[in-house]
């Protein structure tokens, strides 16, 4: 039990070590939460944009078909 107490006292520096560890853990946790929220928001926005693009493509009129030419770009001779 003395070893655990000695470890927790950190050689007399416990008053500096434990609060700094707690602050570091709190900041890292906050950054993780902020990052995950931002990720979810961006994923929702991307899904909205993709859905809007799909609707826009469906509403667009089909383009006229281009004439098909013979291989090599040469036209066929008419009789």
C-alpha cells in the first residue's frame, strides 16, 4: 500500500502532476467531442448536397444523342 501512496504523491509533485493530467484529459475529450460533432454535421451536409444533385440530374432534360461516325472519322459513301 505504501508503493501506491508513494506513486500517487509523485515524489512531492502530485499537486502539479494530477491537475495537469486532469486538464489534459479534459481538453483531449473536448477535442474528441468537437471533432465527432463536426464530422456528423459535415456528413449530413454532404448527404443533402448529394440528394440535391441527384434531384437536379433527374430534372435535367436528356441531351440529344450525337451522330455515330465510322471508325477513323471517315464518312460512309452514299450510293
